[in-house]
């Protein structure tokens, strides 16, 4: 009698366990194929050579991303040597950089140039001029430089600030003007965040000023009781990173020419004679003999 081999199927629990094992192995294989296989490091700077911190470095087509540290350097693992990095940061143009099998990259970002409108100083901060609804008026160094009105800042501002009056006590060369906001009295001067008086304000050279903002009414309330007559906020020029060293020379000369000279008294007799004539003209008589 001939025997037949009998194939025994595994029990249901064994078949289920075998299915899970196959799926797990396939998942491991797929993960191994998609995991990063190339490491790229580099540094990001702007056009002025300043490191760009907290910039985002993203592998294109994935969610794989890192951020730069304080010196602009980064380190990222990508899926292939032909991957493309997308670098983005606030204030800069987004840039795509192919790796091309390079393990170290030096990336240069270009600043985003947009016309955000004129920025003016408001109290202890700045804001766009278009968004200001308070009584604020401002001039810049360009406005001051268009007409050189004198050796002091106050004389250079005459006629440039609506609501601000200028009074010259005399016409001597180098004399300063008295500034009042809405004719309310002496204003408070704030130079680079420090409260000063009119004397310190006029000691500034007009060419050293970057902008002047006049805060009126409720806009000046941030400076307290001393700002009751208005505030004149001055921001002076300062150096900028990446700019060239420049030297500017600005000179001012003033002089007076008298068209006639009065006759000066040279003795006491003439003094008493003129005094006697003055008393006669005023009172009709004099006690001087």
C-alpha cells in the first residue's frame, strides 16, 4: 500500500504572527531605503558678512529641517547627495541651494528689499509713519540738509515742523532759536533716549542728526509730567555694520557788518549835557545846571 505525505497547515495564531512579521520586515526595509544617507554642514551669512541666526534649512520635498545657531552654522542629514536645500529667514529672500555631493556649504543670503514706509520714533520705540494716528511730525537728515539755516539745530528746523514755533531773541551769529510746541512753553528734549535741555539740543551739529520727531498732545504722554508742553525726540547718526568709513567736513562762518557807527561819548560833560536835554524833552525841565 502506497503512502502519501501529509502537509499540515500551521494553526491560525501562527499564521497571524507570520503575517505581522512579514509586514514588519517590509516596513524596516522601506525605512532603511528612505532614511538620510548624507550629512551636510555649512554656514549662512548675509551680503554684509554677518551670520544669520535662526534661519531655517529645509530639504526640498520633505519635512526634514533644521535651524542655524548664533553663528549661522547648521548640520543636516539629507536623503541623497543630490538633494536641494531651501534656506529661509525673516527679512531675506528664500534661496534654493543644491548640494551636489558637497559636505560643506557656504551660503550667502540676500536681504529682502521692500518699501515699508517711513519709520518714525514714537516714545521709546519706532513705528511706520502710515500707522500713526496721533499728533506726531518728523523730519530726517535729508530734510535738514536741504537748507542750512545756521550753526545750531534749532535754526535749521525753522519752517520744517508744523505746529512748532521758532523765536530768535537776537540775530547774533551762532544764536539759537527758542522752540515751542503749539506755543505751550518749553518742550522736553529726548536725545538718544536721554532727557536733556535745549542747551544740549543746540550743542548738536545739524549733520550729526538722523531724525527729529515731535510728539504732541497725547502722543507725548509716555514721558510723563515733563512732557506736558510736548516732546522733541532726537536720534543721532551711528555706525552701521558693513558700511564704509567716511569723513564729512561741514563748516559755518558768521559775521556782522554795521552800516553806520554811533558817536560814542568820550567825556562826562557831554554825558551830563545829553542827560539834561533828555530830561527837558521828557519832563519840560531839568535840575542839571
